C-alpha cells in the first residue's frame, strides 16, 4: 500500500524549502534575498482506519480531511 488516500487520491507532493537572509523592505531593509533552495516533500496526514467498504470491513488509508468530512463509514467495534 502506497502513501495515497483511498478516497480523494491525495499523495506526497514535492516543493522547495527556501532559505532567505536580509531585512524586509517594510522594516527599513533592502529586501529579503534567497540564498538557497532545497527540495522537500509535503506528505498527507494519512491514518489507517477500519471502514465499511461495500458491506465488508476493510482497513484502508484515509487522509484526516476525508475522515472529518464524513466521507467514510467507520466500522463499529464489538463490545463484549
């Protein structure tokens, strides 16, 4: 199972972490300058959840946004 939400398809995105130096213009400086860029990853907040999928209980990976939006039906735990 990869790091992908089963419901919405959210997955790992790539971007840059930007290193800056200097004082902002509105603070009286000459402006912020970029001194370096490094690659980074934005990972979704995935949780393993027991959910009712097509009448059967399965353990799936779902992002927290889908869980809070109510897009899945959680499996009812047994009480002894």
